C-alpha cells in the first residue's frame, strides 16, 4: 500500500502530486534585455524598451542565463538538449505588455532528470524531473495601492525563470515538502537561484489529483503560485480533501486552476484550466533555435561544485557521521563549509554536535543565520581545542560559548577574563575531595555498604566546591583513590 492515504467515507484515497517550480535565475540582467534584476528596486525603474514591448524592439538572449539553466540541468542529473527553441505563449494579462510570454514548449533546454529526496523514516525516493525550460517572467499587478485602480510594476517583466517540472511521483504533502527543500538546496549549491520564496524568486504550481489505490490517474487541478513550502503542503492537503468530497458525493472533479487561501485553509477556483492549444504556441520569429556546443556543456559540467548528495556521502565516510547528521549539515552549503572548518583536525562528531546543537540554538534564539553568526567557525574550533587540551571542561565550555554569542569575544579571552581555566592541580583536587568526604561521613558509610550510585553525588559535590573548574577525570580518580583508601 502507498505510504500516505487520506481516509474518505468510501475508504482510503491516494494523493497524486506533481510540482511545477518557477525558479528565478541568478543573473545581473534579464533573459532578453540588459535591464537590471535586483530585488526591491522602486517600481518601474528596471525596465528596458524590450521589457515594455515597445514596437520594433528585438530580444537578445542572455548567455549567462543559458549557462545557469544548463548548470541546473547537470545538477539534476538531467539530459541537456543540444538544440532547443523559444516559443511565444499567447495570453493577456495587464502586466504582460507584449500579450505573449517568450517561453519554451516542445523543445526545452533540459530534458528528463531525477531528484532523490530523504523521507522522515530515513528512506530515500527518486522523483523524476520531466523537463526544465527557460522563460521570461511577467510583471506584477498591485491591487492594494489604490481604492479603485490596479497599478503595474514591470521591474520583474523579462526576468529569467527556470520552470522545473516534476513527474507525478509524489504521494504526500511531506514528500512535496522534501522535494522542494532538496531542489532549493541544489539550486543554492549551484548558485543558479537563491531560493528565497518570500521574495518570489522561487514559487510553485501544485498539481493534485486523488484516486483509489491501483486506479489510473483521475482529473487533476492546479493550485497556482504558492510561495512557501508550508503553504504547498497545506494546499495539497486541502485540495486532496476537497476532491475526495467531490468524488464521494457523486460529482466530477473539473480540471481547473485554483488558488490557496492560507487564512481559510482552502483552495478556491481561479479559472478553467487552459490546454496548450489555448495559448496558441508558435516559434518566436525573432529568436533562432538555441544550439549548445558540447565542449561548452563539458566545461560547465567540469565547473560544478560538490553537490548535496555527494557531500553527504563524503561526510558519512570521511567524518564518520550518521546519515541524519550529515544530511542536516549539508542542507545549506554555508553550514557545510562552517562545519568542515570546525571539524578539521578535531573530533568530527563532537564538532557536529556543537554545530547542530548549541550553535543552531543560538542562531534561532538571536534570529541570525550561519552567515551572520556571532561565533565564527574558527572561534568555535578554538573552543573545542580548549576542551581537548583540558583548559576547560564541557560544562564551562557551555558558559564560554554563551559569552561568545553575547560578546563576539574569542574563547581564550573569555576564559582568562573570568578565571575559568580548569583546575588540574592534583593537590587542590585532593583537598576538595577530602573536604567533601569529611562533610558527608554518613553518605561515605552508605557508599561503602554498597550504594555505588552515591559516587555521582560525591563528584557533583566536589565540582560544586571547585566552582565547576575541576578536571572531571582527575576528580573521578581522586575520589576513587580516597574512597578506596578510607
């Protein structure tokens, strides 16, 4: 049986999901013009005559955008098509000045690929990628700036997008979430899209249908322009439940485009679904077919960075990390780089524990990212060194780390300023042990009568007497010696 089922009045239903992800290409200029692409500019300040569709303006392909699409295809283990073609996709929106979008339809730049996702139970699953094609973005309609008018901002018009289409291989909201997180990680590693869904540079159209297990696919609906992974998962849940209710009530699901309303947790109809013929695709007469040189593709392949799956496998082998830890650490390239700096020449598992535990907690608490961490990788490595050379123990290290977060100071400076160096003077430790045992003669007697668990109590008392600065190994040795002798 499939791993995820929704229960209806007539029994379990299987959800079938495919995603169309629009990823904005990282480039300084737009796909067919030299206008800038920076986010957050004042409305209509980054618009060329080409973007505004002035008569007589001709598009010129941006080589960087093509390279970014090819690099993405290579990162998705996909087929790169040496010949592709741009078509005009005809439809009317107020923020689409030309009345058509330059896109790719029958001949995309990238063909079939695959993305491997990790599921919560530790299993992996291969999700097919149908295609990746390049297209230009539309502008943006602003409906909340005037009580009776809509305003148009064309800054985004003409920005290069990669539309990455999955096969309908996903079967649960959790799988869709894992797919989007993995895709975003790959794009960020490649440097082809920043993946910032809150800025609209990555957004998803979600195709959802339901069926009884083993049936052919039923009619799907598309939930348009969902801009967060959490909302994608919620939209799938809501739309699947809606379709189940329609089928079980004797109705028929109509193929259409819908919108997700997060405030109400429901989808609502936007328009009847267009088919390809509704867009009247035809080859763009102003653009020749795009022909890629095999040597250029090979050059791009040779320049790819180590990608998440390969890095995770290396972390497991080279650092002896569990697969889960390795997966967490490679989810962002900046985190992986930070970890490797901390772990170099040190206890790799201990380094992973500090990065995933204390550091992540501090970043969450302070609202920072690892790029803006108040504790550098070198500084955290130095803190681990002070534990390794017995300058401080693990408990004091936690105190020093918090001070590092608050002040940005180096661990040695904090240790010296606060007098936190671990006591390794065996004479001082013996004195503290003797005092603790003398003050707890009754418990010493109980220990000698067989209550071995009291040993931990004595350790705690000695550490307390020494303000936590006693070397734990030396304290344990001194206690055992004293108790055996007594």
